[in-house]
């Protein structure tokens, strides 16, 4: 069964101490990316983690895994804040999809 981006449930996992609003924010950003695909999306997962080291540079990591009609896209970014990480993740995924459309991998 193929599903469009509107029918896919985007799974967002947050580290325990992260604010719950990040789930909605991440879903909105990834839904925007999926809206430009035009191919069936089988699943979409996002995970946000933050290191406990206060001296860490870019302590938040965002990872995504999206199955687009059998081809799995992976993206990972690091940032200073969780919201910035989600924004960068959206940009990275969008870039990957654009490169794939033009035949560059």
C-alpha cells in the first residue's frame, strides 16, 4: 500500500528532558518537506537528543530517516538549540530530495 505524505504518521522521539512542543514543531517541518516529494512515503522518523556536557559545541543532534517509495533517506545535524536542529534537519532533507530529483546522489 502506498501512502501520500498526508497519510504518513511522522514519529518524533525526544530525549526525556526536552520540551514536548518540539514534537509538533518537528512534525510540521518534516511534513513541509514531505509535501514536495510527490512519491509514496512509507515512514518518517525523527529523533532529537541533547548531550549532558555543558561544554559541548552544538549539543543538540537531530536525526531523520524517511522511506520514500523504498529508498531510505538519512540525515543528521547538530545545533546549539533543538529548534535550530529541526530547522537544519529540514534544510538537509530538502537538499537531499532536490539532489535526488536531478539525479545527483
